[in-house]
C-alpha cells in the first residue's frame, strides 16, 4: 500500500511499501491491510503503527484527524504528528513537543495580556480627554 500522512503545513510521510497500518478511532483500534475495503475513519489522538514490506515497524504519534483508504492508497490528515524510531524515542519526542507547545501558549498569553493592558490604557486616556473637554 501507499501511505500519505500530512499535517496542515506539510506532507510528513510518503511510503510506498506499507504492509499494515494500525490507528486509533473513536470505537477502538483499526487495522488497514491492502485488501481491506475502501473506507473513511475519524482518528483519535494516539500512536499509529506502520509495518512495511521489509518487516520494519514505524511509530507515529498523531492528533485527531481523518483516514481515507481508497484502493491501494491510504491518506491520513492530522493536526499534529511526531515520528519516532521506537516507542521510547517517540515518547521523548512527544514530551518535547508538549513542553514546547506549553511554552508557546504561555508566551502567547503574556503577549495577549500586554495588548489588552495597552488597549485599556488607551481607552481610559481617551475617555478622560472627553470628560475634560465636556466640563471645560
């Protein structure tokens, strides 16, 4: 099978020698083999397992998304995905990503708070100017 795994900003995986794919759906694990009927499935966050024709196993942590199997091609689109050589490396990569995202979220909240503070100060100054002009 051919596997195409994409995130919004890029095509993350393009594999032509896939023997089996196992993903997590809302109703449990779903295995995709070459002769499986065409299907569409909503994916849940979890670890996707990919076995290639050479017998090598690949792991990818994925966020929620969608899987479409059409003939010999499986297309998966998710919001976020992280590859790892093995489960320990994948766990470390996911932990690093989560730490980075928490830092980015915290930084964004600080910037937003500064913008809100500046806006409120400007509105307060304009309001005082109108009050002084009206009383004079």
